[in-house]
C-alpha cells in the first residue's frame, strides 16, 4: 500500500471520528444539562455521563493523533482539511464545557446532600444527653451506634435493658443508645463484652461504634457525626471503641 492510499485511509478515519463526535453531542449535552437541583442526577445518569465522556475523550485523542500523522509523516499526500481540524477543537471545547457543567452541579449537589445527611441525627439522643449532663455534669456514660438490617437491629434492641436515665432511637438502618452512669472497663474488654452480648447470632449483619463520655463538655453534635463517620471503617460483625 503506497503512502497516498495510507494517507487517504487516515483522512477517512479522521472524518469518521469527527462524525462520531458530532453525532453523539446532542445526547451528551442533554444528559449533562438536565439537572434537577432537588434530586440531582440519578446514579444511572451519572454513570452514563462518565462512561460517555471517557469514550469521547478517547475518540478526541484518536482524532488528534490522526491529524498529527496527516500533518507530519503523510504531509503532502493529501490536502489537509482545515475545516475538519477546526471541528475537532470546537467539539472538544463543547464537550468539555458540558462535562464541566455536569461536574460542578453534581459536586455541589453531593456536598449539599452530604451535609443534609449529617444533620439528620436522632434529635432525641442529643437532647437526652444535654438533659442528663445538665443534672450531672460529671457522669460516665456510653453512646452506642449500630448499623445493619431492620430485623437484626430489632433483635439487638431487645437485648439492651434500658435504665431510667437511658434512651434509644432507631431510624432507618441505624440504632442509637445512651447508657448513662455506666462505668465501663478497658476498651478491649468492653469491645469483646459488647460483641458477645449484643452481636452474637446476628451473622455479621450489624456493626457498631462506641464513645465513652465522662463530662458534660464532651456532649456535642460533632461527637455523633464523628461516630457516623467512624462506622465507615468498621467491618460487619465488629464493634469499634472510638
């Protein structure tokens, strides 16, 4: 195959790449631009946009590589279509602009959604803590938070005998306990005791974190948020003392 025919094949491939990019653009733009501030992008849409943009960037890289070959090794064998070259850069700019729109809106929505989830703490737990430490500023207590399926959490709840100053709150896939006036042993002993008495027979479907309090000054909303964050690093069937 002579150089001229090779150059013609490269040019044909370049035109095919540009046609592909132009053909996909309207659908891509529509996906990126249809944004609901209340619900954000659906998980399916997020996945589709990211996968589509990955394909687009690969196709743009292919088009630029073909352009480079036509301007270099095969220069003079075909007349370079300057309009085609401009189309590649214009399409690249258009895709980047729409993907940037998607990224900014999706990131902003995720941040806002994350904050709202952080605020959705059981109000009875924090208010109960404030009440008991207002009465007894120096008091040893435990806050426990468990995450798991509904049936397992109900079983766990039945295993905890609450005293007069204790409370619990179950919401969604979480259950919280405040055990007031508890003098807990060292962390390793406390952990093994809780696993044995609370998680036995739950087949690793629940995990939990525990915080020990000794003073009213330690009662803060951030403590509960920190417990929630701490759950992310705990394996199913285990309990971590924070």
